[in-house]
C-alpha cells in the first residue's frame, strides 16, 4: 500500500520529509518528475523516458510501445515495514501472466542503487483512498464504474490460479479519465497456499468492503455491528445493497468475482467519476474538458459481455436480471 504524497505537500515536488524517505532514482534514460507515493517498503516516482538506450533498463513490452511517462517503484533505502515476499524481479514475473486492462501493467526492470525497480503504468490521479480522503463519496453509478471493472480484473487473477490478498481503496488507482485499475500485485498468492487472505472469497469480501467505504466514507464493521447500508445511504439501489451484503457475509454462496462484476453492473447505471475537484493542478490539466453523461461502450463492455457468456453459457440470448440470477443461487432456508 502506498501513501500518496499529496497529503504531505503542495505543488509538484515532495517535501523534505518525503525526500528523506525516498531520494529521486538516478537512471540514465529516465528523468524523475515527482514523487507519487511512499509505502512501507518502496516509493513510486513519476518518470519520463528520454528515448536514449540504457543498460540499466530491461524492457518487457510484448511488442507494445511503452508510454512516455511511467511509474517507477523503487525500494526504500530504509524500509519501514517487513521486506516484501518478492524482489523486483520476482514481482515482475508474478505480474506478467496476469496482464489485464484493469490491472496495473508492468513494463520492465530498472537497476537502481537500492535494488531492482519496477516500471509500470502511471496513474497520477492517485488512489481511490486519496479521493475519499478529500471528502468525496462515490455515487452508486460511480461505484459501478470503479468496482465492476476491478471485480472483472479479480476474476482474471483468480482464473489464473492466484489471489490478490490486499484489495483496498488504497490499491485501486484512477487514470485522469477515471478509469480504475487494481495495483500492488507484488505479493499476490497462489491459491491453496493456506493463508486466510489467499482465497477468492477473501478478495471478494475485501472488494465489497472497499465499495462500502467508497459509499459511506468508512470501512464496514463486522456482522451485526454493521448498520444497514440502505440506512446510511438511502440512494443506493436495493440490488447493490443486497450484493454488497452478500459478498461481506462470512460464507458467500458461490459468488465469484465475475458474478459480482456482472451483478454490480446491472444494479445501477454507470456514471463517470468526476475528479475535477480532487486532483492537483498538473493532473487537472489532463482531465477531459467535458465528462460524458455515461461511459461510452468500449473494451470493458465487450469484456463484460464475454464474462456473461462464460458465466451463464452462450445459449442465453438475454442476460438474466439480478433477481433471476439471485433466485438460482438462493441460500437454503
């Protein structure tokens, strides 16, 4: 988990305390622009490619051209928490089989004085946690826009025999357009490892808890201590309330991340996330000048259609409604 540096400073540069925690990386072909965030074990810098070749950088592009600006994750000189389960090389190896449009994409490795650094897509708009700290609460439509794609990404992770293990609002990043991605796959666990968090059900419960937090501004309490979501936010549709409660239950009845993605998408009309009042001036300049009334059909809509066909079979001409699907997997009385 990374703490976005906007809570420490104003302007484009990190404060003295941030600089003390993480000195700018010195790499021939990369120019550090600003510190994006610092966690317990690493710092993430926004860097820009110069175009020159460097023996310090090993690219893993798959034939695609990397963006001009990237995020560079480098180990801290003095980590503040226990070391990662994986080195930078192992983290890259863990991420490569899991490439998905709503997972942070790796682009290569960089040799730094503190150890291997990882080049990834940059998301200067920051995390969902940062957005919530600014006082913004997602509308039901914004919850659909953020969490349905992330749930589809989790389905992809689980289908590859892994689990994330640390789903949270801090690990959901947003592009300038409000497109969500799930980050911090470095310690993703193989299913069956025995750890309680290394399970699809734990990932799904954590995702539902993050959605609850995005709606209410606080993490949900457990069991009977948790107030009814409808009482806290009366504008949340009943189908979304039921879905989140089901995912948060101790034993969700066969609910997968893919099913969660589809049902959440059907629970409310998706609405773009408005970041206008919640980003710094540099990122504000990159925001679309006009937000559409609803997200245009794109790759996620097509991916969701494929996910529906996989979950319910190609013979279905009409996608079942939440209610119909819910009756098929109703809890036994």
